C-alpha cells in the first residue's frame, strides 16, 4: 500500500498536474486536426519528455494520446475527415448525423463513450498487468523468444490486409535492428565504418520520421480542403447520453472488451479496434440497415473500442516490453530512456512508478469530459487553422526534436530517411506497424534466441520443452501454417466436389 | 499497386541477396555454430523469398486484398514533397555552418511556399516559428542548437 501512496505523491504535484493539463490540450489539438495523428502527437512529444522525470514524461504521453484519439472524432463529424486514423471507421456515420442536424449527438457520443471505453481499458490494465507480471517473472528466454515471435505474427496476420507485404515490412524492421554492435557476437553489422552507426539506428528519430515526417510529406503531396458541415453554435452535447448508455450498454461493453483485447495484441491498435468493432456492431445490430445512414449505434461501440485499445496496448508494453500498438512502441523507447525498462521486474522494483502510470491513466479519462467538452465548443475555430501553416512548423519541430535526442545531426538524417521510406511504404501498401515492431523487438528476439540456444546446447527441440514456451511456440506455428492449411483444405474439398 | 509491386519486388530481391552475401562474413558466437550472421541471413533469405512471391503474384495479375485498400484518386503535388525533403537536406548540410537561427527560417520559408502559403504570411511565420523553436528548445530545454557564423553574436 506504501507504493500506492508514493504513487499518488508522484502524480499529485503541481508540476506533474501542469504537464498533464498541457499535454491534454496538446493532444486534443493535434487529434482534432486532420492529418495529424495520435501517433504523430506522441512522436512529437518525445523530444520534450526527454527532459522530464519518468512519471511526468509517461504522464504526458498517456494523456496526450487518450485525448488525441477522442479528438479525432470531432473533424469526422464536422468535416467528414477523421482527425486520427482511429476515427476513420465511423467518420461517415458521424458526418451523416451532422448532416441530419444531430451534430451534438455524434460529438457527445464520441466524447462520453470514449471516456467510458477508456476507463474500461484502464481497469483491465490495472487488473491484468500486475497479474501477468507475476506469471512473467517465471519466464525464461524461451518464453520471451516465443512471445516476440507471437507478437510479430499478430502484427502480420491480424493487423494487416496483406500478410505478404506485412512480412516484408517486418523483415525491413529486423534489418534496421541488425545495425550496430548490439548482437550476440558483438560484431559491427552494417556500420560501414561510421562511428554513429555502431550504436545502432536511434529509435526516437526513426519513429519521428516514420510517423510525423511521412505525414507531412503525405499532406504536401495532396492538398484537399474539406468543407465545414455546420455553421450554427452547438447545443448541449451531453443531452440524451444517459439514454444512449442504457440503450447500448451491451454494445459499450462489447466494444470496450474487443478494443482492449485488440489493443493488447502487438501491432494492432486503436484504428484496427475501431474498424473491427464497427463491423461487429453492424453484424449483431437489431437494425443493421440503419448503418451508413447516420446511425449512432456504431459510433457508440467503435468510439468506446478505440479508446479502450489505448489501455490494452500498455499491458504487453509494461509487462513484457512488447508494444501493443505504434504509440506504445514509442512509449517503450521513452521508458528505456528513463531507466524504467519495461518487464516484470518493473512491477517488483518500481511499483510506485507503475501505479503512478495507472493513476495518470484514470486522471486523463476524467479530464477528458470537461476538456473534451471545451474542445467541441471551440472546434470550429481550431479547424479553421490552416494546416499549410502548421505542417512546416511541425517539420522544424521534428528536425530539432530528432537532433535533441543525441545532440547530433545524425538523428536528423535518420529521421529524414525513415520519413521518406515510410511515405513510400504506405503508398505501395506496406504496413508500418510490423516495421516498428521489428526495430523495437529485433535485438530482444536475437538476444533471447541465442541465450536459449546456448542453454539448450544447440538443440532446437528445447524451445518447446517448457510448457508455456511450448504453447506459445505451437500457437505461433499454427497461425503461420493456417493460410497454407486452408488452401490445402480448399483444394481437397474442390477435388472431392469434382 | 501491382505495377509498383514489380520493381519493388526487384529492389527487395537485390537487397535480400546483398544482405545474405554480407551475412556470411559476420563472426559466430564463440562455441556455437551460429552467430552475428544468423539474423541477417534469415532476414536476407526472407526478403528474397517474399520478393519472388510479390513478383509472381503481380505477374499472375490476381486481385488481392491490397487492391481494395487503394486510395481514391486525388490531386497530387510531388513537387511540394520534394521541396520539403530538400529543406531538411538543406538543414542537415547548413546547420553547423551558418547556424540554426539562419537556416531554420530559410527551411520554413521554403516549406511554406511549397505548400502555397502567400509570401508575406510565409515570411511572418518563418520568423515566428524560428523564434518559437529557439526559445522552446535552446532556452527552455537547453538543446545546443548550432550557432554557426552567428557564433560572435552569442
């Protein structure tokens, strides 16, 4: 209980509370502007958090992302442009509601169910993470190796539409992770005699490039100006919410649960959670014919799902150091910088820091109601800020931020190359998430593979000898074998039919 | 999408072969049959296999999931993207020589004009942006942004 009291002390300080408030406003702003994503908000925050103590640094990221995911709903309803990809699933639905004169309903539901979904995700995080950490304490390199492999597998087969391109993305990420001295033999790999490369590709500039610079380039390559769908002041956005909660409690629960689970799977985050939830909502709805005509049900369920995914994504991130989505991938980088190396030992050695993160999570959800309400009130003014002015400023911010991590122009070079590569990857249909996962987990996978191999004295069967390792390993292999199995099965039934 | 798959496939296959070739030169872990070359070998081999699969798929012309996700046609201005990339390259080359306070407004100005912001507005924001970032990072966060030729005025 001491740790909990310490945690409260860590959070309830004027400085930390100010950081939370400022990052909440920042998150709402970035989330509300189409083209600026929640992941980009996180990447841009990192250079600033770099100069903070661990708890405010994590607090800034947690708060900003929660706000950004909600705020993404605002331009969906007003401009038909999702502010973040996580709102894309129901942007049309929200916009049609606005067209029908029900902007308040669309925005209010977005806000209230974001908060409820967010709280659900946090509660699961609070219950599940310490329990999982207990189990994880007994894990050896075999289990960790398979966990990482399972993470890669999820990112490819669950998160992506095209597994083949997902594999390519992952391999590129692993190749980036190969660079430097940090490998089992301690040999320089792909350093080309460059002193900076011996330390490996710096993670934070890479992420700033992949998530922020690529967005700036995408923005520059296609300038579209959407039209505002409403020109009257908003009424009460909270009107009728209680009725909605009572009417759609099952949808709320289902969306939150699915969101948390999808968030916890590596590589899949809030955006995929929203798409899946919207689909499920339509499938099980009593009135599916109303979907796509400005119906609130799908917004309720997927709006809850994308915010609950945030809490879910932190479960594997904190317990195993395996990011649940791109945002936690960046957050893990920050945790390492702050000497809060994720893993079960964090729960044993620094429980107060973990509890502080939980408290911040809850605070952020509670703050979302008043601040989100204010954001909706001034939304039309925020949305009038021209993105053509913001984007160059963001560009300069990225440049200086990438420089600040090591005070080296090398970071800026990494950022630029990563940004250009990510821009083209997305254009050509290669998902970014597996690449990030490969970069973040590549070194960890190689390390666990080799220590397992040395323990097993070169016997590969030892990878399946411990029970949990065996389950994880078989599961991984089954998912990989599934497409092949399905094709063989289809051929067999086709032959039988003929 | 499929046309890009063809030459992307060729590039990936070449990259994979180079990685496999380079991997054989890395030393083993003492006492083990494997070593620093193992992961690059898997990565390179995997890239070659995937690249071949991409090529085969694109020449067969079969429809696949990626096609459905193709974006609707939009007006595109690659020129603007090139200018923005150029602005960052300019920063990398010039920052240490002429200093942040001179190179940053130039980069900003180039980026604003690339995004078709009017000249007076671009000039104003280039100055405001530079000062903002200078105050935030140099003054508050104490990032040693380069002074370059402005060193004497430091």
